[in-house]
């Protein structure tokens, strides 16, 4: 993060290359498992140009490649990037961005400056930690008085072989990773076509309301409150055979309120609607009210 993006008073010594900022916004994390994409909605904990920490309703594995979508407040565009999972602790995980463009880095810096986001204290045990480098290990050994000869005796042809193997493994990993993402993108298109072909039943709002077993109230965005935006957002949703919301489309209202309503709807759960005793995919309508 550039010096211009750092809030007043950031003068403490730090081992971090880039400060992290306390950012709590909705995110979507998509992971490819057994050729099937799985999207987990969640909330970020902190954010910087190198990655982010988030709380998700599911566990990821360190080393997994994922797709990340971050919706920054007051920003018209959604930040989309690939990332690697670096840390997982229960429902909190840390991810490192891969291939973040200069424009995306600038968008993060601009948002930090405009929102005056607070720097996360370094003493906090964040799930997004800086990876230890070989130089750190060398300095640590030197600080404990390790003899120079003991360090040098390991250098030789073995290091060259190690580097060659590392390059080969990295190339294999990169090839498999890109191939997996191509399959993921193709699978998303195919999955959308299959979902559209599934038979659906139109069910009245009051009927589905009786089957609602878990309801999450939407968050009233600070920007909408400041702009005095209010009203009722109507959404058309698709409820799958297991009772989860698998599709949604806002019908009216400001975009910022519609996004907040959809973030809440992802967590709703219904009892399966049955046709002739069998669970069915249904379409219905819901409404969410936003007022100060």
C-alpha cells in the first residue's frame, strides 16, 4: 500500500511489507473441487494490496486456488481476482491475491484513501500472515550465533538440483491451475444452461413464507443511510430442491440496497416445496424493507 494510503499516525515499526486495513464488506469465494465450482458468500476482516482475511460459512484448504469477488462500498465495480489460500482457522481464512492488476491495486488504494479505513494493529492475530522467507531464516540463525562455516557447508550442487526441481514443480502447478480454471469457466456456463432447463413451479409469497426456516435481515449500508435511501426491494428468487436460494434477481430499487438484500438472501433457508410428494425447484417473490 502506498504511503499516501496510510492513515495519520502510522509510525510504528512493522515487519509487514504492506499494512492491512480493517474492511468488512461482502465477498464471494469460488473454489473448484472435483471439477464442480462451489461459491461461499462471506465477509472480509481486513484487506490490502496483497490479499485479505475473511470469515466464510465453510472451510478452505491451505494451498487451494480460489476466485474472489469483493464489493467495496462507494465503488461502482466489483473487485475480482484469483487468490491462494494461505491460512485456515475454523471459519476464518487468509488469502493472497494472484495476478492483481495495477488498476485493481489503484482501486484498493483509492478506496482506502476515500473511506479513511483504519489500519489493523499488527499485534492482532490476523489469519493473513506474511510468509516467512529464506532470508528471515538466515537472519534468525545468525542472531543465535550460528557459525558461518556451518551455514556454508550446505551450499553446493545440491542447491542447484533443488532449484531445478522447484522450477519444474512450479511449472506443473501453474499448468494444472490454469487448466482447472478453464474447466471452471466452461462449467459455469454449462451449469447455467442446465439450471435454466430445470422445471420450476411458481409459488405464492405467502405459501413460501410458511416454509421459511432461516431468515437473515439485510444490512442497511452506511452510504445508503447517508444518502437517505429507503424503500422496499422486491426480488424474484429461485429456491432449490434442498430449500436453499440458488438464484435471485432484484425487480426494483437502488442498486446499493438491492445488493444488500441479495447478500442477506444467500443465507435464507426454506423447507423443500413438494410436488406430488417430491421436492421441487420453485420460483417465488420476496420483499425487504429498508428504512432509517
